[in-house]
C-alpha cells in the first residue's frame, strides 16, 4: 500500500484526511462528512482565522443550515480530538470564528500496519467487531463505536429453563455465549447460597452481551405464561460493572417498571413508554423513551419518532436528552425473531446539555443516543427485532442499545403497540429503496 499523510495534533490524535478517520493507539474513529469538510478546511487555513459563514458553506455545501449545526460539529470534533480543555486543538476566536492550533504532518506506511496482527494493531475488542466512531454530544463524551448495520445481524440464540424461569441468551459469537452461560450459573449459585434456594421464580429472562455492554430484560409471568403488568424492566450494564448487577440479582433487589410523568408541549400520550436502568460509572441511573408511531398510507410503513429523557440522580426529575424522527418498515423476510423492523432515520436533535453531575465518558445512555445521531446524520438504516410480544407489550432488541420493553401508553388502552406489527408486511410497490 502507498504511503499517505496524517496530521498529528497536540492531543496525540491523528487525522488521516484521505480516509476521513481519526486514530489513537487504541481507537479508530470515522468522521461524518461535515466533520471531515470542516476539519480539513481548518487545517488548510492553518494560521488564519476562519469565519462561521465560511464553515457553514464548507460543511454543508448542498444545503442551508443554522449556526447551531456548526456548533454541534465543532463540539463533536473537540471531543473526538480528545481536547482536555476547550481550545487545545480548535481555538475559538470571539466574534470571528475558529482557528486550528499547531500540528505536525507525518507520513505513514499502510503496508507496515497491514503486516501487524489484528490484535496488535487495534486490540482484541475491536478486532472482533470493526468499529467506526460516532458524533458526540458534548465535552466529556468520547470514542463511541458502532458497526454500520445494512443487513440484519445474525445472532447465536440459546434457550434454557432453570426452575420455573425461561432464560434466553443472545450473542454474536461463541465466546460471549460461554461468558453469559458462566454468569448465569454464578447468579444461580449466589442466590442459592444466600437463601438456600433459587428465589427468582416464574420469570421470562433475556440476556445479551456485546463488546460495549451487557443487556438484561425480565418480566414476571402469570399462569398463562404472559408478562404481568408493570413487571417488565431492563438493565444496561457496562462491561466492567457486571458485579454490581450480579449483587442486585443475587439479593433479589431488581428495579421494576415505573411510569414517570413527563409533560411536554408536543405530546401528552405516547404510543409506548420504555424504561431502562443503567449500571455504569456515569451517575445516570435511568432513561425513559416515549415512542410515537403513526401508520402511513403504505401498508407496514410507519412514522416512527421518539423523545428520550434521563433521570436526575438527586431530584428524580427527568431531563430531556434527544428527539428523533424516522420511518419504520416491517420487513417481509425470514428472521431469527418474531419480526424485523427496519428503521430509516430522518431527523435527530440533541436537547441534552453538559452537567457536572454526570461522568459523560462513562454514560451508556449518552453513548447509545450518539449511535442514533450518527445514523441520522448519515441517513444510515438500522434494525429493531421483535423478540417477544403480547397485547400492549413488546420486547425489542437493538444491537446498539440491547433489550428494551415497549409498554403501551396506559392513557389510551385502545392503542396496542404490538397490534401495529401483527401480520403486517411492507407494500414493496410503494416503498422507495434508499
């Protein structure tokens, strides 16, 4: 492979313009087009102030956007360039614009990199899943990765019955399957040792492991094997925080579904409410998503939007996180799950503001929301899978966020979220491929 040039900034992050990527010894991060245009333009104009108007034209050559879009890109670049303090790489010039700080130009040989083993080159974690980066929301959120999903993911699915509990394990590889099997055994052993028996009874349990997190979802079931109202809940667990989650399960202290009251100017009764508890080092304990889904004129096609919120650890109030809008298509294909829903993003907007209460670098809630921002900015489709359904309740799986329950709004019991997907397939004549 030929030599190419990279730009090394004072933060030891390198920009390879020919590929549109940022590199550190641990990570490789793909910039979206606007970020590439703006960073390259700042580098080309090193030593000269660049106005906001110039960057607006450069970053979005085919459309007109507001300064808010520019601020968001600059903020994302600061994070991805690993600025410890504002201005380490991109200097703000009040009432003028921006200017790039000092950097060095280096020549790299891709042939030498190609000869390295994958584990030496990018590390074991990213050797398993080739990851590219996401746009970040604010200072402190860094190096978030995802795998572009153009086709549905194939999973390894294993089901087991332990006592009166049905266990389903979903992973992308055999190593993760073995890891979760071992962890289930540890949970059973821990509970049995503490109480003299397995106290978790009559539950439907789902577990997932990815490179970035564990996901767990439960519901208590009745005599008809249906989930009992308000017993649905889910956890997202950072990979190094499993022990905290294990203690919750062993001590039978699981947090169950709750119904937070959130008033907005735009909607009073969402189609479905999702409640998730997070176990990480961020200080964010939970996140709520309100889904709004409206059938269109095309069979199996829906306007699909959501508003998400995170819970303040002290007040218990919910702060706005983001809002997005998409199109959802019921896929007419064979699936490992009950149904496959293809989501095509149309709009994403951050409402979140940085907070000293949270360690944003550790936040799974913010990382997961960043996945959706990047998919929206690049118009990249992704998939949700219907894993389980009953009237007014769905269990969904998303490869970036894990398992999540969709509980139909209790304000209008005539609306059954799960019914929307029953027996529907998209009208291929009316669907436009993107």
